C-alpha cells in the first residue's frame, strides 16, 4: 500500500512540475511562419467557429457505433474454448444480427449516402 502511495505522489508531483515548467517558460523563438496562412488558405489566427457539415458528424457517430459492436466480437475466439459453447454462439450471432439490423436501418434512412 505504501508503494502505491509513493508512486502516486511521485507521478502527480512530476506531472505538476512539467505543467508548471511548460506554463512559466516563455516562448523562446517567435516564428513568423506560424502567423501566416497555411498552404490551404486558412488563416490560423481567425476564429475556429466555422460552419460544420452535420453529415461528417453523423458518419463519425455511425462509425463509432459499428466499431464498438465489432470490438465486442474480438474476444470470441477465446470464448469458444469455454464450456458453454451454445451461449457463446448465441451471443456471437445476436451481435452479428444487431450489426446487420443497424446497417439495414442506416441504409434505409439513407445514412450511407453522401449526396442527397
């Protein structure tokens, strides 16, 4: 228990020291290139509040949901070695059915089409 406390104390104090050094050290060299627009033409000093297409957000959320469901299938090769094989196969097929159902719903709602 004492080793855990010492480790936590050292880690937190080291993190605080690094943050304080980064905060208090001035920027040593100012590069004029950093204040110029990028090659793409965006002004880095302008406001970042630009209109954002909702389509990008919906695609990202869809990807996260399907990626999470696929990640649930990853331990199945090890789960097959368990004694209850019926439970494992039922779980695997229910997850695959859920993935297929979600894909069909996205397809029916035209969530996979980029242009409208």
